[in-house]
């Protein structure tokens, strides 16, 4: 299993600030809920990685 393995799992993603100054990624997949908290600096690094991946995916499509 890896990043290129497709799954038939439906999930919702919510992103927002917490009242403690963290950035939360909240994944809801039916009975499974995964809250992931990051510092603002970590969240900015993750956002940069997502943007880089989006550019690479767009470039590979032609």
C-alpha cells in the first residue's frame, strides 16, 4: 500500500484553527474520526508541500 494505491473509502476533510492556536486537519471517514493538530509553522510547511505536489501533478498531466 502506498500513495498510488487507490481505495474505495469516502472521507471528508475539514481544516481550521483551534481555540488553542493550532491548525487542525479533521478527517471523518464514517465511524473513523482523525483530528490532527499542527502548529501554524507546521501547517505552513504542509501547505507548501501540498502546493508543490499540485504543481507536480499538473505538470505530469501535460
